[in-house]
C-alpha cells in the first residue's frame, strides 16, 4: 500500500517532474542567491531555482547560452587563497575573527575543528547542526566550521547552502566568515563585490538563525548569530589575508523580507500545464514552450545575475517591452509598456492627452525635434 | 535619464540605429591621443597580461607578460610601458606658455597675480571602457610606491628606473578622470554613450563592440542584430568573435587557449634552466621563444579588435560632431592646469600621492568634483540645444519670444535701467516669486528677476487666458533685467532684448562659485583627525613569497 502523500512530498515529486527524469537537483549557489535579491518578483527564476534546474544547461539547450564562466586562473588563485587562510587549523582565520570582532575574548590559542563529512546534503546539514550544538555548549572554546552545510527554506523547498566558514566564539555566539579573492586595496575593496558578498553572507546568517532557534530550550536561550560577518580578502597586491567586519543587518532584513514574500513555489507549480518539464534533453521548441509558460520579469540587471537572461532578453525585446531598456525607463512612462505604444503616443497618434505621462512625452518629443531642427511630426 | 533621452533610446529601437544624444561634441579630443588597451590576469590584482599602446593607429606597441605571475616579467612589461607612455607625457611637459595665477602672498596675505608656466597642451589617454579607467588607477597604485635601486640600494627587488614615475602619472590620470567633464583620461564607451542614445540599456552600453554596432551598424543590418553578434557570437572553437574590451578576458579564452600556452611556456623555461650544455640550451631557447611568440600572438588577437574599435570610435566622434567650442576649450584648459600642476610636483621632488588623502585634501577633492559637475551641467546645456531641451522639459529653463519691452528704472539716487521684458513661452518653468533667471549675453550671464505672469499684472484684462497652462499651452511671463547694461542711464545697445527676439533663460547659474574655503591641512580640526603632521614617506608594499614563482 503506498504511503499517503503529504503536501511536502507531493511538492518534491512535482519539482522532480519539472526537473526531468534522472536530472539531479542543483543546489542554490551564490549566484542564485544574488539573483534572488536582485529580482525577487521573477516567477520563472523562482520556479527554476526552486526545482533545482540547472539554468546554465537549460540556457544552452534553449540556444541562448549564458556567458558566465570562471577562468581557471581565478579559480586556482581563489582556492589557493582559501587554503592559505584556513591553513594550520584555521589559526590565521581565528586570529582575524578575534582581532576584528571579539577582542575581549580569550585569544584563540587552539581551536576545535569538528569533522563535518556525511553523505548527502541532508546528512551534512544534520551533522553541522549537531556539531553547532556541541560547540555552543563547549563554553570558553573557539570552534571553526570548515564548509558547513546549512539548509534554508526558500519558497517552500529547502535550499542547501555552504558558507566558507562559521566560527563559534567562546561566549557561544556564531559568526559567518566569507573568504573572497578580490583584493582589499589600502583598506577598501570594490563596493559592488563587497555588496554581493554581504548579500550572500546575510543568507547564511538567516539560515544559521533558523538552526539557532531550534537549539533554544527552557534552560538555555537560542545562541546569538552575530550580524557582523567577517570578510577575508587578500591584502593589496599580496596573497596575505586581511579582514574587515561587515555589518549585514540591512541585507539580512531585505533578504528575510524577500524570502517571506517570495511567491510560493507550489502556487507557481500549480499554474503550470501538466507535463511541463525543463529537462535540457528535450528539443528546444518544447523547452521554449515550457519556459514561456512561466512569466518572467526581465530587466537588464538580470544579465549579471541569471543564466537565462539572454533568453529572457530576446523575448523581452521581441515583444517590444520598454523594460529591456532599464527599469527606470519603465518607471517614467506610466502605463505605456511597449516601444510602439510610447512612440505613437509621443507622435500624438494614440494616447489620452490628459494622461500626464502622455502629455510629458509629447512635450519631450516636441522639444527634442526642435533642438534637432527636424520638422515637428505631431500636432501639439 | 530624462524623458528626452528615453525617447531617443526608443527611437533607436524603432529605427535600428543609435540616435543623437548631443548636437555637438562635449569632450575635448586631442589630435594625438595615446590609446591604451590593457588586459589583466583573472583573479590576480594588478597582474597585467599584456597591452596595446601607442599614438599611431597602424603601429601599436604590443606588450606581453608570458607568465603574469612572474615578477621579473611583470617589471619588464611595466618598464616597456613606461618607455612608451613617459616620452609621450614629456613631449607635452616641455612646451609651455606664460600664464597668470592668483596666489596668496605669504608676507602680506594679499591675493596677487604671479607669472607661471602653463603647458601648451596636455597628454590624453584613451582606454576602451570604464573598467580600463579603474585599471589605470590600479596600475598606478601598484607602481608608485615601488623603489628603484637608485632610490634605495637595499630594496630586495628593485623596480626598473622609470616604473615608480609611471605609477605616479597613471595615478594622476586616474584621479583626474573622477572630475566631471575632464578629458585627460577618457573611456571610449563613456564618451560615445554621452553623444549617442542606443536601443539598449546603459548597462549594455558598457560593451564597446555593442555600442559601436548601434552607432554604425554594418550595411544591411540593424543595430540590434549587430550588437547581439558583437556581444555573443563565437567561432567554432567557442571563442568570442569580438573579444571583450578588457581588461578582463573571456574565461573561455583563458581556459582553452591561454592556460595551455602559458603551461607550454613554463615547461619550456624549466627545460631551458635544466639544459646541460650550450647546444641543448640553444635548442630549448628556441622552444621558449616559440612558446613566448605564441602567447604574444594570443594577446594581440584579443587586443587588436578593441584597439581598432577605439580608433573607430574616435573617427565617429570627430566626423559626426563639431567640438562645442569655448566651454570644451575652457574645461581642457583646466585639464592642462591639472597636468602642469602634477608636472611641477614631480619636478619639485615631492613624494608620490599618499595611499589615503588627509581630511582637508579629501574634502577639497569632493567639493571640486561637485563644483565641476554643476559647471559641466550648465555648460553642456548652454552649448547644446538638445541638452537645453532636457532642462526646459524639467522646468529648469525656458525659451520663447519677446513680446514687449517696457523701460523702467530702479529707485534710488542714481536710477539705473531695469527694463521689464515680457516673454511668451510654451515651456513650463518652475518659477518661484522673484526667482533669478539667467541668459547668455556674449558669453557672459545676464541676470533677470521673475516679476509675474502677464495676467496677474492685469495689463490686458483678459485674465486667465494666457495664464500658466493656458489654452494653447503658452504663457506670458514678465522679467526684470538686472545687470550687464552698462553704467549709464540708458542701457547699452544690444544689452536688452527687443520685441521679436528669441531668448532662452535658465533657472540655474551659468558659472559656479567655489564653496566656503577649507582650512589649510595644518589647521585640520580635531573632529577630522587633527593636523596630518609631518609627512612620512610611504613604505613600499611588502613583498611576499607568493609574488615569486
């Protein structure tokens, strides 16, 4: 007799069907997290990420390959740097945590580095949670978690996250550590990259807070997850680590709010026609139909955050959407959403002259024509 | 983006070609600019891979670092770069003209005029994109604290003689590029997108190839199609047909072509070092040279298209747009002053620019940038009717016809002319009570005061009809002209608009006044860290094991 399907397992089955038979789920990586923050309203991205679809493979199959790739030089350098930071039982890393975040605590002479290996992401998540509990109870000691696994509920399905490191302080509080290979030059780094790192770390903080809440009991309050994370970067032009505390309260609040209002994946899944599947093995035409069955909200910012962006851009341009020129463009045009609508309104062929957006457009068109010395095409 | 610019973008989408965003050229272009197309190594800070540089579009200098992580090769690259850039700078430093500058006399404390030198022309560096400007800064920072063997015989890895000097110059160029309207160091994408509106977003305009594709699409193709090819088209080996303008390279190029070539080079070098006799060494030297030549060819193949694109951009700017004249010239003179100032600092033996500015210097830089931004906005509007149209749309300026001039005089012992001018305009300026407005009179701003709308004065009695937003959209407004009419009782000829004249007034000032003066650095208040104290020479960056391979 089959077991009664709960809502949770039903969704998991549904998402597996969307992914296609025998296609493994892809974990939510840093880029997906960034996209989450950059474009929370996009249903297409939400369902594809939620179902663990490999969007890069999907984009290839659709004929609009993404341009993301990592140079092996950057990859090697990043790995070397991370290894160097964590070398020697994380001595250097803990020294930086102590110096930048917790100067009043005992200096970390030695630290516990718990073993976190287990089978599968679920196993590793459970192992991490257990080790976190032990470390928090072991007051007065420093503990370094090297690549722990955390789970965060994103739009109704668990996403697995792997921070570079988490440190448990002697007072039992937790700190997220992000190790990046872009340089900190004279104490300052590229603000865009720091922002991306902060958004990523904020997601880890949220995931840790969920675990911490579960550790709370009558005898002990939930351990504190620090809202200042440690960003470790190479110093100037060298390979020596330097670090800076980054306050992620704002990013944490934004992400928490976006996670809460994310369109629930099951609701999106319910709107899809039966048999929809995003397996990259399907013919391009079928995939296009499948992808088109979920609405996207494309904006040029997607180009730096989402593998599917070139596909969505081509669609957006083909439909003449003004948003393909930028969100701000869309904002100043009121109810006019396509290029043709706007231009014909500006020429005075369509549109209500009492609509302030239309009136402003006509004035703009007239002034522009006057400045360029062309005959004014439209009556005023 | 103003609505006018948005409209231009939409027209570009519609017509498939970039549309004008300016009617004149708002940036100075040197007759002999130095174009610099650098490439960098992914993941490393300040590890150049190569560059094309030079003033002759047909004969660029190709500089290559076959193993970017080798310090000696990096120094060799920087020394070669110095050999191209510094002579170019020197040719401009030597030709001077006499100029005057206001200085405070140290003894009397009065402002006096002093005779100084001003370089007759300044060098101009052009890079493909904004990332290139940042890279110039980064290179400058990586070099200016290095020590040569002459400066410090003890230094473990002395830099070649002119490298620290090149670092100081590149730092100066990078710093100057942050001043709005300056042209010492220009990013081609910025200059092009200032003058043309494409049918893509500003983000996509950062791609030089795509931007040029919109401005000058090939015969029979729309800008959108050509731009898409420039962005994404790859050959059968998966390499981009139009490599990115840099300094970052395409990961596919790094992984498939560059990494194997560098491996071959490394192997050839190890083999050469292990050679046991002269004959064997000769053989292996041949291998090494071949490996190096291969990397040079790769770097050239990725920089040459960008090099050509930059020159193509220069052609377009020169052939399509006349230079805006006086104001562009004036801003270029400021660039010449900036160049001359730095030349003098170098000649006087001052230390390189510090890692961090002190409080007063930083505040001065910020206020200078704000002032230059305001100046640039005002000057561009005065130079270019299309920019002025944007200001008119925003209610910050108005143009119209003079319908009436009534002579009036100020009250007081010596009455001066204060004529009342009525202007009919279709624009909708945001005029407050007694708001000051300005028009350009022979290149100088003439001020007037807003008196009121015609019907509120009740002169013609048909109130409301010509009021703001009247039936035909036009308004009549009355202005009182305040200055530039000479000293006499009657205004000088031509200083007051006449009936039937077309006039254009702005609500913003044409010339920027400096802000409040900041204290001297020695008098920095304690709230801002106190006086910086005696300047200590900044130490060079410590060298770490990782630099040496």
